[in-house]
C-alpha cells in the first residue's frame, strides 16, 4: 500500500513538473480549457515526457440573457 501511494505521488509530481515546464501556471486568466489542460497534464504524469501533449477544449456555452 505504501509503495502504491509513493508511486502515485511521484507520478503526479512529474505531471506538475511537466505542466510547469510548459508554462501553464503563468497565466492568471483561468478558463475552462486552461484548467482542464493543466489537470490532464498532471494526471498524464510521465507520459508527457514520452510524447503525450494533452489539450482540452471547452465549447463556448452561451448563457441565456435576462429579459428586458
């Protein structure tokens, strides 16, 4: 159990390092796509260094406008 937990933490730390190297944390504008891309990059972990470059796009959802 301890080895599995340690491996998971190391995996996620490698993913954070990959997101940091790609300058994903530099933007102060947190859109749906940016937050999702950071999350999937962290979860992908070491796969980022094997060529994975996950990107997420969010559809433009238009909220209904209030009546006049």
